C-alpha cells in the first residue's frame, strides 16, 4: 500500500511510488481499467457522441492542459475536423487521449484506509463550480481496483464516473475547504505554426468563497 503525506504534490510523489503503481498517475490507463470508452489521441472514435480530450499525465495538477469537448458526428464535406471511419474525430494532440464525455455532479472525495473522510463538489455553470456539496459523498465504497491501493487517496468523479485519482488528499494539498473553484482560460499546448488550430483550454483555480 502506498503511504505518503496527505499534502504531497504529484510531482514529488511520483518518484516515491513503485514503478508497478505509476499507472495511478496515468489518466488513460485509469480510464481503460475502469471500462470507460477511451483511447490515445489520434485513434478513431467509432461512435457518434461527445468526447473530451485530456492530457494522459499532468503531475502539476490544476487540470492544466484543459478538457476540450468535441461532438463526434457523421462526417460531411463541411466538417473541418479530421474525418475517419465516417465520423469526425477530435484534433490530434500528442500526449493526449480522448474519453467519453461525462455530465453530472462533479466531486472530489478524500479517502483514508479506503474510508471517505471529506468531500466537496457541485455542478459547473459558466466556469464556476457552484459548491452544492452533498450531505454525504456520492459513493463511499471504492471500486475493487482502488481498494488497498493507497493509505490516502483523492478520487475525482463526474456523475459517479471516476476520472482521476492521486495518492494524497485534495483538501489539505490545495486548501480549498470552504472555497470554490473557478475555471480560467489559458493558452493550449497545441496548434500549428500559424495558430489556426489554437483552441480554448482551461484549468481549475481555487478562489475564496465570497
């Protein structure tokens, strides 16, 4: 079992975790293990519907690199996205992956010894998480994949679909208990030399509750 301080940064915890457990930092491998519809950027999305594009790893945190939503639709000559297999595809970005899009309540849950100890969340509206924290976390039992993995674990999910984990606690690391999250626009890490493929991206930043 991984046993690290609750307030350690991912960039510091990565070298302290055994090689066989490094997959917990890899969002693509986690999504695959959880059965989400996903694959590395550049591979075909074979179904119509919304997907997101995310960095496979981000040890700096704060969702840097962004979540880009793409609606994959039946291909037509008017589409400006790559067309493969009869569907439009998310623009390619090295080091990224696409995953099915999840909607719903967005929550972070801190676990210690597989028991939930604190949580907070809400519904995003206009770039701000509304902090409608539930009286109890949306789930209190970790899936078998995550049980016994780390003494301290933060689990992020949207609508009950786990999207990210880390061997630490979120509240102590970022000090956001009683605060709220706002989504800030930043420059994306992809795009061609002319800038014609520069698209919006965001990361979450903590701000004080008004």
